[in-house]
């Protein structure tokens, strides 16, 4: 799976779950993979594997920024790509966190908008997300 993605030209990978076989393959190939975690134990396991950039999924169901703060107090060297419940209403708060290096979510281009061919709405959502991200740039202290 990893070699197929890399051979197809993918610069990195991420998924809402992180099977050991995928982690092993990615690390053996030196291919960047951002594993998803949902517990402090999973985050610590990834840290033991030398991975410090992790995906928090599903972020909002896990407590969002409060959860990130709790993990960061124990594992301060870890940073997160937050997804799962991140949307236009909370995007700026996530981006302002020093422990968040990025966000993603299907809210910009949900399946139904794609199926309906409503690319204008997708463009507008992406534009609004970009405006929020640019507004947050000054708050990001990495």
C-alpha cells in the first residue's frame, strides 16, 4: 500500500488509523507518514517510533484543544494535524494552537457537493478557509 502511494507520486501519507504494517513500510522507505492517534498511549507509541508529527482524529470527539493541551503537557515534543470535527466554526482556534501544525477535514468538499458538481460552493469554502488561515498566521508561533 505504501509503495503504491509513493510510486504514484504521493509526497506523504495519512489515514484515520495507523496499522503497524503501514508504519513499518513507511519508515523503512523513509516515506513521510502522519499516523493518527486518539489516545495518549498511541501518541507515546508513535513518539517511541521517532514520530513527532501526528494526526489527532477525531479531534472534536476527543475533546479538541483541551485534549491537545493535555497530551502536550505530557508529550511536549509532539505536534498535531487535527481532523475530525474541524470546520469553519473552529478552524481559527485550532490554527492558533502552538501544538497544531495543520488541519484538514471534509467540510470543505463533502461528498454530496462533489456528487452534485457544486464546485462553486467548494471553491467558496476553500477560500473562506484560506482567509481564516491567513488571519491566523500571525498567531502561530512555531
